[in-house]
C-alpha cells in the first residue's frame, strides 16, 4: 500500500507541469505580422525615408519604399520617419600570388537606421543590419566594376529586407 503513493505523485507532477506549460503558452502573443487586425500595413504605408546620398543608399531606400507601401510610393505626410546611413565596402578575398591580382571578393552593405515618430520625435527603434555578397572578379576592368555593382545591388536589396522586417516588427508592437 505504501508503494501506491509514488505513481500518484508522479501523475500529479505531470499534470501540474502540463497546466503550468499551458498557462505560459497562453501568455504567448504569436500572430501574423501583416494581418489585417494588426494595422501594420497601414502604419508601414505612412513611413517616410531620408534622402539618399550614394547610389547604394538609393538602392536600399527604393527597396524600403517599395516594401513599406507595396508599390504605392512614398507618403506625402509621413507619420514615421526613418533616417538611413548606408556604407558599402569591397574586400578582396582570393589573391593570386603570381600576378598580385584578386579573383574574388566580398561586398558588404551596412545599414544604420533610426525609426522615429514625426509628431513628437520619439525614437521607436534604431539598429544596424549588414549583408555580405560574394563576387568573382573578371580580368576585364569594366566587367569587374559591373560585378561589384551587381553584388552591391544584391546586398542592398537583402539589407533593405532585413531593415523592413525590423521596422514592421517595431510598428506592430
């Protein structure tokens, strides 16, 4: 008879653990980011972006505008403003010792951003995202410059996607 208490205690502990887990899981607020009820799409459509100063920054800005407004263009009077600072670095990765020329490299696009409300200037989110694109360097100089430009474009589009997700997440809270 005294041995019947162990299975009862184990069953009671298992039930308590399941109920505790269910209570913790019910507090979790997982929902779709772009759902109609969240209002994120409307908030994203009212985001303005700072003017670009470089070609790569313009690529990031254009992609962010497209992602935020779903192709509708920039709002006239934005409720939120994003200040962008974009850097692009090209690094040689594979050096041929006999000719002292590089055959491959990495292009890194780094985006520093700050999202703030235009009404009161309150900073909602700020951060940094960077993306690296690999590139092969052809022997011809023009082809090499074009390969670098294509890699910058790829990295800029990908960095804009990451920044756009950060902005959407911040506005969804």
